[in-house]
């Protein structure tokens, strides 16, 4: 069973485009959305084991421009 995580990212204004390009190189990121409000980007991550998340978040934290990240495990999904 796949483990899903959603993360809200706050990015420095002048680095948003290059940040999005860099995120596309992380294969476990299944979806990216540019959003309004306090955070700038919402990503959905899918992994088989939770230990993989450490590597993924280390990769995201190395991308220049990240100011803040808040992540949450997905407990249940309903989709129409």
C-alpha cells in the first residue's frame, strides 16, 4: 500500500519558477499545484515505505528558495 503525504511549501518570491522546475526532478512527487494564500505550492508525494520520505525531504530542503514546509500524512481519500 502506498503512503501518501501532502506538503505545503512557502518559497521566496524571486525563486518560485526555478523551484518548481527543480521539484519536477523528484520522481516521488505525483502532483504539484501553485496555490493562493500563505503557502505557494502544494505537492503530493507517494512512497512505499516512510523511510523514503527522509531522502525526499532532504532533496526538497536543498533547493534554493525554500522558506517553510508543512507536511501531513494522508489518512483517507475520497474522490468523485
